C-alpha cells in the first residue's frame, strides 16, 4: 500500500524501487499493455493523448507485420531476447510509446512507461535511451532514490553529460536534504509529535484531518508532523513526503504562524526543497513574467491578424520594404535575423528559432517559438538560452516541431528536417485564422543568406529539403511577385 495525503492507495509500481528491472516483462506482455491503453484512448481530443494513441498504433502495426511472417512469429511470441536485432523498428516504436506515455505526466500512464523500460532494458541493458526514460519516469513518480540510481546508470553509459543529468542528480539529493531540514524544524516546533512514534501513518493523518476540520490547528499540526516523521522512517518516496509536507505548510500559513525565526527558516527550506524538486522539463521559462503557451493560445494570438514572414536572404537586404513590413499586424523573423530598418523593417513580433543557437534571444518580442526535434535537448536549450523579460510568450513542447507534433506528419512521409521558416509557415497555414499570410524575400537562399555577422560562418545546411519546401509553398500560393508569395 502507498500513503498519500492520509489515504492509502495501491502502489502502481511495487517492486520497482531499484534501478534493476524485473523478470517476466517480455515484448508480448508490453504489446498487450499498450493495446489495452490504446483502446482507452479512443476518441480523446487531448493532443498529448492523441500522440500516445498514435505511438501505440505504430507499435502494434509493426508488431502485427512481424507476426505475419511465420519465422519471426515463433521467436517473438517466445520472447526471444534477440528481437531488437532482427526487429529494431519494434524497439524504437516501443521506446517512442514509453516516451509518449511519460509525456502525459499522470499516474494513469507512468506505470505503463515504466513497464516499457523493463522490457527495453531486459533486452538491451546498456540502452542509454531506455535508462534515460526510466530515470525520467521514476523522477516524475517522486521516487528520488530509484531515479538517482537510474540517472547514474545512464551517466555510466554516456561519454558526455550534455543533458544536465548530473545537475538533476544533485538537485534531487539537495531537495531531500531540504525536506529533512523541514522535518527537523517541525519537530523542534512541536516536540509532542515524538509521543506518537509507532502509530499508523494513515491513522495519524486521518485524525489530523478531523482535528483540522474542527479548527484545532495545533493538534492537527502535531499529528501531521508525527505522520511525516513516520513516513520518512519507513522510506517513503520523496514525492509522497513532499505532497504531505505541502499540506502541513498550508496549515501553518492558514493559521498565520509563519513569522517567527524558526518558521521563516522552515518556509525558506520548504521553498528551496520545492524548487529543487521541480523537473527541468516543466518549462520554467516563466522568468521575467514569460507565459508558456500551447497551440490554442497561439491560435488566439494570431487570429484575425495579417502576418508577414521575413526571409533571412540577400534579396530582402536590398528590398527597400522596411516600411511596408512594419505595416503588418504581426512580423515573423527567423533564427539569426538581421535588422536594417529601411530594408527589413524594425518590428519583430514573433521570433521563430531553432534551439541550437542563441542568436537574437535577447531581442524583445511578443512571442518566441523555439523549434527542436528531440524533446530533452529542446527543453535543456530552452532553459539555458531563454532571456528573462525578452518575450511575453514562449511555446510549450506541443509546438516544438509543428510538422511532426501538430500535423503528425511522420518521417517516412517527410524525412528531411523542416526549416524554421517552413515549420512556422506550416503552422500558420494549418491554423488558418489569418486573413493574410505573406512571405517576403523568400528565394530559398538562391541569393545567399542575410544574417547577423557572427552567424554568417554557418553554412546553408543540407539537412533541409529546400526544393520540396518551395514546391509545397508554391502549390498553395495565391499570388507571387518578385518579393512576395501570398498564401491568403
């Protein structure tokens, strides 16, 4: 049984407290788990649940295709551990399903993600992606000790810690230290809690709730403190302890008993504990008042407004279109854009940029859309590069790669990495709420690049399909002239 806010709930991941994985977690069992979950997701309108449902469909389709071949079916149904070599697409599809389940951040799907890592690590014990996913899930479940063990296992496999894993381990350890400090201060504040040693955690919390309802805050505090101390002694997860500690701190603030030296130290330790416990992937670019927005919020921001997208091309550098560009309701610029008022205009309302470079992140804009393919690396870059106060809005992970995340266009249909310009244009076209969408100076680098001087060292990369992007745009163009391509 698991203790949470004074009521017992069944532990969803019993036996998974360590960094080792369980036996008996073969591929067939995981496919069945995923199929059941997929059935429960039918009809969901939530984008993240739709993403999980799509991942499950891809997985089950790959599994069904493999089973259709008699030679493969016998090995797969027998849970032959060599299946990742003969069917690498199944390993990748199962990993993507686990990631999609973890992305939902809810108790309903985290156990599935954890069981998926059982299966993955059962056949590839040195899989960096699987260990990273396992650490992330355990972290989200509040199991700090198991998460640290998984993070450390991941680091042993990696040559370089480029995702801040070491920092996360340190944060988890320090968060528990701060929580222990809170418990020490609570015990000093209410020594009577020690008299309840040995009593049931659940019973203590239940009685505390009853006292709180009757207005006996002092009695409730004593029993809550006793319950928390008992939980710590029994090895409860950090997440469980933190949730219950929050309830107790709320009780103290309700009573107004937070002005003494000990109480101020308690609040300071509690605040530091909560700050450290927060996961990095919860975008906290709420620095300087920045608001994180998803697709619905972004749609509302652009609805009914004329939009121009300004290319980083030599063609725009000689256009003398600055005044006209600034006349649009919204001006969109990309990556390492360069401002020359007479030619490019002065305003930038939306800065669409890849996560890999820091060009123009300090330029004040209304909205900064940061694009990136890999969620973990994208999130780390966002937190490192976002400048406090330089934007009113920044996108959440659902908008980090519009063509893939919003449009669900798979790599087999569009294998190349979309440019920032194409991701932005595709999103505007998909939302279809702007009466005018004009591309200015877009010649797909035929005239060369026009960027910040420091960015000119970067070559025009070959990972994008400029010709295919151009064809997609021209197929939808309603008007073109020397400088403008109009999509509305």
